[in-house]
C-alpha cells in the first residue's frame, strides 16, 4: 500500500477559488488514482479541522472516495528544537500510528514550508493553478515504482 498525504487548497483547486470552483481538480486526482489501485489518500489539509472523515470523502469524486482512508493528527506546535515542520511531523505521526513501518508515501502540497527542506516525498503544485494534467503525469511516474 502507498499513501498520498494530500493538501486541498492549492492542490484540488487554486488557492483563492470561490466556493463554486472548489474541488475543480478532483477529476485529475481520480485519473491518477485509477492507475494505481494500491494508492490511498490521507488528508493533511486544514479542512480536517472542520470536517469528519465522511465530510472529507464527500469532496472527492465518487470513484475515489473510498480511497480516502484518514486524516493526519492535529499536533501541537513543535517546542524546542524540532527539526520538522508541522505537516511533515503529522505525516510521520500518522504513519507511526498505523504501525506501517517503511510504507512508501508521497505528499502533495502547494506550500514547501510544511515539510522539511529537500523532502524527497514532497511534490509541489502551483497553488495558483492546483493539480494540473502535467502534475498528474509527473506524479504517475513517481508512483509507478512505489505502487507496483
């Protein structure tokens, strides 16, 4: 199994999208996931603060809703000399809580500040555009060796 840790604003739609245009790139994510049945989604977006798992699933296209398996925990801000930014710590906490060991994962986000510098698992989208067709092709290439 492979996990995609997914932000929503700047990925599933451009950052400043009006409500009527939210989730406009969901079909692209669906295309990507249909290629890789072993890939599942864990939501890292701040939407997890306001929506339960069923509410989060509802924003995704119907064919991939069941592939949304959870959301990362909301951890307190790091105190002291923690070397990892917030979402990166939350991803690792989620993986640790699943006792998944060395499970392969990717994070898709539009803000590099949420992850450690040079995080190999991070794929950045252009937040003004959201997930593009080109992003889907690049992500497909990155997922191929992980999901087979």
